């Protein structure tokens, strides 16, 4: 062969004698077959070969298998984002005239997806308050096909009894899906509590370094089969390079969550004694309304909390603007501590009625506690709240 042909054709294949310590990145769009029969075998399910990265990729498979083990699931699927995972699950499992029940206390992107987009395709939604979700048997109707919820909930950290919701769904033949992003599989295993499918925004704790956008679903292979087909058609699969980075992040998940749990608890305990803060929402605190539920179903309480400050939105904005160590940014679950105002981020675009049903106020600030020293984080919160302390002392608060 001439040199130009050699440069194109002689690609590096799998080396049988090379056993890598880390997952190789199969950054290829397509895979080679030796014959028409091999392609037929693949199409008819008799081959484990790969055809096209939009359908599947060895790098993704390795990370999916690791996450499936973490969640004690039969299988797992990676997506280009948490929102892609949510969308593909709902499109794959629902059809026109099906009813979905969703907690009204939910990530804003999920609420708008269900209420504003899926409704255009004839999927009917009912949104339930936390109190209504506590009685799941009374919520489910004959038309209900799927129930979607979170625990702990974004951004209020309220917790639902996962087993109670899952059991009610099982009795009525309804698919239950829980967003487990705030907890991580280290702190909570919903499948062992009876839930059908677990979803994560893997952008958050699973990756943990604020540099990958990804989503994952985990559950029984048979139940996820239509979602697998939908992922192929929608093209919502994760890129192999991002999957590699996610797999690398997973290696430190256990030690990271241990630090997140300990630091957040220390910060929450300090905030709970400060009169400048009206309410601290953290399930690890005994005064949290769902503390007993969280204790039963969680092994740790995570790095997320929400505070409600005195003085309404203006006071929350002043607190937000004065932070120096907490980064003012959306997202969560990375090694860096972040702060966001829910009414400007996760609940942006909600009506006042929707905010009320989700128990979200204009004076809330959501904190993602990272891996910095807890004393430094507390000092930053103290100075950010300082002006409000002076105003309250002067009688101006």
C-alpha cells in the first residue's frame, strides 16, 4: 500500500496483550465488521460487538456497569445530561393519554419538561404536593402509568418515604422513578427500597469535579429496554471522552461523599444556631421535618442544604453577593462549594403558585457544600450574614 493508504487504513486496534489499569477511551464513531453475517448477527441480537457509538460504546459500557453495581441494578444507561436521561425515560415509557404523577416539589427543569413539553404530545400530568405524596395510594388513578419524584428534594431537602411510594406504585402496576442526585448511591439505594428506576444527574456527585455534563438511569434490563431503543432514536448518549472522565470521578465517590457528609453536617449545625437564619433545611438535623424518614433510608445526609434568611429576596441577594469562598454558581456536587438562589436558577420561571406548592421562597439560598475546610466555609457564611446581623440589632431587619 502507498503511504497515504497506510496512514488512513492502519488504525490501532485492540491489543490483546495490553491490560490497562484505567478504562480506555474508545473515541470512535463506528466499529468494523468482518462480514455481512457479523452485521446480521449484531442486528438480530446474537453478537456482543459494537456497531455505532450512538448505539453503544465500550467506554460507556464499562462505566455503566460500575454504576449498575453501585445502585445494585441489573443495568444502567448513560446520557448526555441528566435532563436527557429524564426526557428519554419519559418518552420511552409513556405514550399519549398516559398519566404521569410528579411531585410539585421537584427540580424546575423536570417540572417544565413535563408540564410544558410532554403535554404537547398528549401525556397528561398531575402535580402533587409533599403532603399529597405522603399518601401515594390516594394519588394513583387507573390512568396513571408512571410516578416521578425526588428524595431529598431540590432545593428544600424535604424527604419522601421512598418505600411507601414504591410499594403503592407496585400495588397499582405503576412505574416508579426517583431522582437520586442529591443523595448519591453512597448515601441512598432506592432500588433496594422497591423503586423501579433510579435517575441521576451524573454531572453532580457521581462525577464530582464540575467538568462533565452527564445523566444516568439504572434499573431492570427489561423495564429499561424501551428506553434503550428511545436513546438510540433520540441520540442522547454520552460521549466516550466524557464517560471516561465520569468513570475516573467515580473512583473517589465514596471518600468524597464521606467528606461532603461530615462537612455539610458541621456547617448545618452551625447555621441552625444562628438567629440571622430563619430556617436551615438539612435532613441530618433533628429539627428537619423529615429527619426520621431520612434516618431510615439514608446512610449519610449529603452535602446539600438550603437556608431561608430574614428579610426576603433582597436579604438573600445581599447574602449571595457578599460570599467570597462559596462560588456563586448553579449546579452542585463538586469539590468546590457553591451557592445559588433557587428563584433565579432551579425554580426560575415558576409562578408564585408553583413556588408555593414546591415550598420554595424568594428568601432561600441553596448551598452545595464542597470539600474545603469546614471552618473556612463557616467563616465565609458568617461574614456574608454579618450585615444582616447589624441591621437586626439596630431594629432595621
